[in-house]
C-alpha cells in the first residue's frame, strides 16, 4: 500500500503545479518551470542541481509549503530507503511538519482554500507513508484518512487539468485491487468511493500521454500494476523504456525496466542493462542484479548450475520490502524450477513454500501454488 500512497500524494503535488488558482506562485510561469525542473533533477539523481533550483523558489516565495515538500522529496530519493536512516527519517518528518505550519500561516487553520487543502493532503500523505514504513499502522491510517477527501476532489478537476488523470486513475484501480489482495481491509473501505480497475488503467495510461509533470509517475506506476497485478510484463516494458531514456541515472527505473524485460522474455535486450546495474554494489541492488543474472542464466543460457549460484547469492543479500522483496521470491522460484528439473520434487516444494512467504506478484504466486 505504501507505494500507492506515495504515488497518489506526489501526483496531487505535481498536479498543483499546473492548476490555475489565485495563489501567486501558481500564476508564476518561471517558478512553476523551476519546480518542474527540480523534479526532473531529483528523478535523475542530480540532487545538488535540484537544491539550487529549489533555493530560487524559496528565495522568491519564502516559507511556501511547496518548498518543504520538495525538500522532503529530495530526502526520500537521496536516502532511499529513507526508513532505514533514522536521522534522515526524522528530518523528513520535520520538513512535512514545517509544510503544515506554513499552510496554517499562509491560509489559516483548516482552510478550505483548494491550494491549502491539496498541500495538506500531500504532507499528511507523506507522513502516512513514513508511519506505514515504520509499522505504525494506526498513525498511518489517521494521516491517510485526513488526506482522503482531497483525493476525491481530484476527480472533479480531472477534465480541467490532465495531470489529474494520474491521481484519479490510481485511486480507481487501487481502491478495488487492494482489498482483493488484503480482504482484512474491506471493512475500512466501506465509506470510500467505489473504483473501477479498467477505467483506472485507462486513466493512468492517458496520463502517460497527456500529462506533463505527472508523466514519470504515471509510467512507473502503470508498469508496476502490469507487473504485479495484471501479469502483463510486456505492457510494462514500453512505459519503463520511456523512463530510462528520460532519467538514465536513476537506478530504480533501470532496475524496474530490466525486470519488465526479463519477465517478458526479452533477454538479449536486458543483458547490457544487467551489467550496468551490477555497478550498484551496495544496499538492496545486489539482490536485484544477482536475481536478474540468475534469470538470464536459467532462461536464456539454459545453465542451471550458473543460475543456481546467482539465485543463492541473491538470497544472501538484503532486500527492501518496497523495492526488492519480490526478487527473493523470484530467486526461490528459480531454485524450485531447477530442483524440479533435477528430479528433486521435495526440494522444489520447499523452495516454492519459501517463495510464497515473499511473493506478492500474482504470476509468481500462481506458479508456486500450481506446483504439485
């Protein structure tokens, strides 16, 4: 759920940058361009350049809520996964608290001004994401509830501003799919507006075409949907291809692009990218590229011994629950297939059982459950 929450909040923030309103900043083309440019720099891991651009906005509009949100966004990407860095997590929350204070000063407490409502939603949504990472579910639910009404407002603005196709589409899809995956939450969603998965996919796809500053988020999350829920990796490839072309220095986008290529059987296309990702030797990235190398060895080169070595190495490296947990599931599934081909069904069942302990992708879950 955290990946969805983050995307929805960011989408509203980005949409704000092009909504016509009475606020001075939103009628300032130069500052809006700076905000867009700073986001491009952040996506491309050019953080120093992003800071310089944001400083220009802060000098012109001191204590404006958007500056604190952009500062928090830099922290999120620069120290990813930020939940593992207590000092930066604290700084992240402080930035969002400062955003809320700035909103109160600028618009008054509990203001119904559209801009105030949207900035409040973004700040509280990011807070909910952090609490969710920490396992503080009640706090996360409280912040998320405070942000909900703003999401619903976005539906009314969709046809006035193409950036809202992203947030509306994400809501339409996830409000339906999430309770399918987690039935325990259904009672909590009884008062939420119903969604429509097919319509949601169509709206997010529209955002990848007509959105300007929501294009990157739209491409990333529709790819995630096709990989995790729809089991159509070939559809994800085209969207991720756009992102790696736009932001070649972003290792998350490269990693997701490779995943889509490999799950689509595009092994020749993925080979060079896997070697590039191998340069990311720290954090959770080795779990990704070792798993990817294992897939190449198993599926393309038909070398089970080499694949087994890579899969086992991947399982010895740490993963992140948000970004690379599924790659451990991939590795276990690969080891299960290798064991089955070797005639060791008992070992294959053992690996598939471990796979199910990690897997969230519907395709992998089906594979593991289908093995007899």
